C-alpha cells in the first residue's frame, strides 16, 4: 500500500504558512518569531515558513534510543524492521470480570507483569485515582522504575512535575531511560500546558513523542487525507519548537493516534480500518521525513473478547506490515480508557504470532533440505531426523495462551476461554518479584523527590 504522503506533507506546509498554528505560550511565541517564524492573524497564532520547517526537521535524529535501566534497549528507526512496542495509559483497570479506577497499588503489579512479557519494550504510566492529578507522572515514574528495568514512557501531568522528572533522570543516569510526549489539542493548536512541558524538559536529552490526534469529522476534515494534513501540521509545529529549544532532540512523528468519529453514536473510533490507514500514513511520512513514526493498536471492546481480538490482531498485522517505528498497544481496552492484565498477555501472544508471519519463509539450501528429503526417502518420517530437531523451534510459532490440545484435554481443564487462560497467566507473572536494577541510594533519592513533590501539590 502506497499513500501519497508527499502531497499530505505539502498540504501540511501550506497550512503551517496559512493560517498557521496557535501556540498558547507568549514566551515561546517570541522565541519562534526570533527564529524565523511569523505572526499570524490572532493572538499567539504563528506562521511557519516552509524553509524553517525543513531546516528543523533535518535536525531530528533518524535513530532514537529508548534506553532501559542499563542504557541498553532498542533503537527505533523510520524503517522499523523491528518496532518498539509499549503498553498504554489508562484510567481504569479490568480484571477478573470487574472494572474500577486505577490506583497507585495497581502500578507495581502492572509493571511486573509487563516486565515479563517478551514483546513489551516500554511501560506507560497512567492516571491514578488516589494520586493528585498534577503528580501522577512523578509518582508513576517512580513506581515503574522500582518494578521494572524496561524503558518508561511518562504520561505528563504538569509543568512543575516536568522539572522534578528531569531531576529524577539524573538520579538514575544521564541516558534516556524514560521519555515523554504530548498531544496537540487541535485543530492547529498547542496548549500552554504542552508547550511548557516541552520547554521545561528541553536540554536533558529526553526523547519526545509529538502527537497529532485529529478526529476525522470533528477536529479535522472527515476525509482521512485532510485530517492527516491537519495532524501533520500540528506535529511539525511541535517539531520546529522542540528543535529550537534543543537542537537534535529525539522526536517521534506520531500521527497514528488520529481517529474518526462514529457518526451514529458520537464516539471516538480507535480500532477501525481507518486507524490502520492513519498508521500507514504515519509510517510512510516518517520514512519520507527520516523521523521515526508512532501509532497505536487499539480496540473499542470493553473486555478481552472476540471484538478485541479482531480489532487488535488486524492492528498488529497492519502496523508490522507498514513498519511503524513505535507502537502503543499492550493491555489496551475501551479506546485507551482501560487496561487489562489478561489483554496484555493476549496482546503479547498476538504480537509473537504476527511477527512470525512477517518473518516470512526462508528459502535456501538448508531450508529446502533436498538431501534430507532424499535421505528420509519415500514414505519415511522426518520426525526423528536431526534436521527437524535443529529447526522446529525457529520455524514454528509456539503459543503460550492459544489452545492446541484435544477437546478432552480442554474439558478436563475446565473448558477455559483464551481470556481466562491469559488472566491466570497474568496473575502469576504479576506476583513475581520486582526487578529494577536500582541501588538503595537511588531508590531513596527517587522516593524523596516524589514524596516532597506530592506533599507540595497537596499543600
């Protein structure tokens, strides 16, 4: 599938020049104007000349390193032969057939579960009902850091908390063991909150996901190409500002969060075929601009069921086929409102399944095995041959959740659904001890920074 992303890009450049983008931060508007931008019509409306946009895009690294606790982890590129996959934010948790608001005691178990899922490269923080809203990012960063060594994606809450997180970064190490991001509140608008977080985190080598999230028919044209142009313009305005604040700052071009409005029910659709097309546009635009792309695999389902499986499996297959650089997805339900441990385990299985398909069929002398076929001969068996033992693990997908035994075995096990099997696996993995790689002194410093900030917010 080829989308005319050059035309979308040029339409976005047209929009950046006329009417421009509202940047709701006086100080940063002055900074933009002093670096070649122009005043538009209206308060804080900034026009971005084409040449300025292209100059700042060229400063973005084409390879972004999302480090784990040991400064390893995966690099992410626009070509994305091996994507980086994260969990998701949320407000609620669905487990054991019930839904409730997320609280701080959920996050350690959630992090320990995700730590043990092989396809999860990074863990998202989320809102917690028992934590002040302005401190949820600081608390989340600390809790995840003490329960996993994987990369952490912070769900940003406030400019003040951004200052604290910069200090927390240096406690653990001066490498990008966590990243941040923010979404334009369009059409063609960046809020003061987002811009202040960009400003306060600049200069610390913290990767940033810049999200355009138009809703086709509401905050963008109902046509996918038109809403893609709006989202691209919003992202590029964010890229320009971030490159002025910190030349060379690692940025992710995240158009894949765009979605559509269900015209019958007035709800946001995140798991439809249109979302896969936005992801394809994001991936192709990322390659066109030499910036890693971002997207999500999502579902509108309320629980781990057949709808979730349909929407998410299609999402994983299409995202991997389009070589999306960065994918949010694992554990998501209800249009990113809810997380589910069982769904996280199922998602991990789906990703392994889809990756095996994408690996395709290797054809060479060893895999064709003509000599082995002759050796076994007509009506022989390959089961006992060394060639089978040498290759079956790499050739075959081996599920952990999907059922492949006989009916009598299934009935003896209580006739479980795949979701029930996944729930039991999730409980077991979440109960495993924490792995964090932090020293006692680092834990103490992180706790002190967190506790002092939460106390200040409450006061």
